[in-house]
C-alpha cells in the first residue's frame, strides 16, 4: 500500500500564484507537522534533529540600489509545531528582491538574513536561524559512507530476503548511503530526489540489498521531505534495534531551494556542520 501524508491545511502547492513585487511576509504558509505512522513511534518521538534549508537564489538591494545575491542557510528544530511550505517560502524570498538593506553588500546580506529569520520564527512559532553566504565551504559531514547500490546491476523489490540485520555479530558502526532516494510531493505528486545517509551502531552487519529495497520502495509514496526522513528513521529503528541511529536526507533543490531533514537518536550523533547556519557545507551529489 502506498503511503500518503497530505497536509492538513490549504497550501500554494499546485496552484497558480503571482510572484509578489513588494515585501509580503503574509505569503509564508505554516504547515502543522504530521509524523508518519510507523511501528517504532516511541523512538521517533524521542528522536532529535533539525531541518536545514538552502535558498540558493536569495537577493535584495543595498540602500544605494545595488543588487546583492546570497545563499541563505536556514535551520530550525524538528520539534517545531510547524514547517514552512516550500512554495510560499520561494514567493516570500521573491518579495524581498527589491527591498533595500544596508549601505554595503555585506550589511545588506546580514540585514536580509535577520529579517528572514524574524519572519520565519514568527510564522513557525519557533526559533529559526538564518545566515547569508557568498561562497561554499569545504566541510562535508558524510565522508566515508558506503554506497549501497555500488556494484549492483538489478534489484527486485519483491524479492524479500530474510533479514536486514544479521542475527549475530559484534557491535559495529555502519555508515551507508544511497543516491536513489525518491519520494513525491503529497499535493502535486511531483518527484523529490535526493541522497540518503544512514549511520547506526548495531549488533551485527546490515544486508545492503535489503536496506536499498526499503529505500527504493518509497518511490511511489507521497509525503513531505521531513515525513520521508522520519518514516525511514522509524522503519530502521524497528528493523535494526540500534544503540544509536542517524538518518539524513539531502534533497535535490527545486525552485532554488533544497531541504535537508536530519533525525538522530541523540544530539551527539547529529552531523557536525549541516546544522550550523554559519557553515555552508559542500553539497552532496544530488543537491
């Protein structure tokens, strides 16, 4: 059965909407968080994490009328009551293109980021941090992850093997990833592609083909990025019974914005750099 997690409030997704030409914070649309139904619901409730957004096409003017561009990195906690609807965020950013901030480009970028953080914090009823960037950094949290599909020539989704985790084995840390993550927008049905990174402390070894089947099996499911990340987290917790678990979904940008939800069993297992708005990490292959 295909899972579908439709938003509980009306959104701009799939609708025609004029791009505002002046400051329009009212277009920002908060969507109540809805957690997917998974067997390990308690583990999902206890999970910590954040949603990191990258707005690659942010722009404004200096007080002297000079156009200024920046990449805005936005980060807020996964326990916020709302998430922002992506199309409304894009339209909101468009509304800032002709606003004038600061006497210099650096001042304009800083004031732009401060306004975005303020408006999002008000809309989502949580602390939102935002920082402007003009260059990529060299940091990347996911080095040394084994690619699940590497060396495979085929994958039968219905050929279920008996285990995802070997029944016996020494405790070990597993770091795996795949470039084949796909879910679909719950409103428009358009596909959302990305990279999935999984890090887990488990007793035994993971069956890579079976884990890949779990991920590829989501290709027809309709849910927001955050819900997809939480569904994978909940399923893996139930199958692997890990001591610690990290799931990070780094989605491909659409409309100049990418969304990167991250969930972990404890704060010490969260990626070091992705959750810092002041650090613009090196993008993953699919971002």
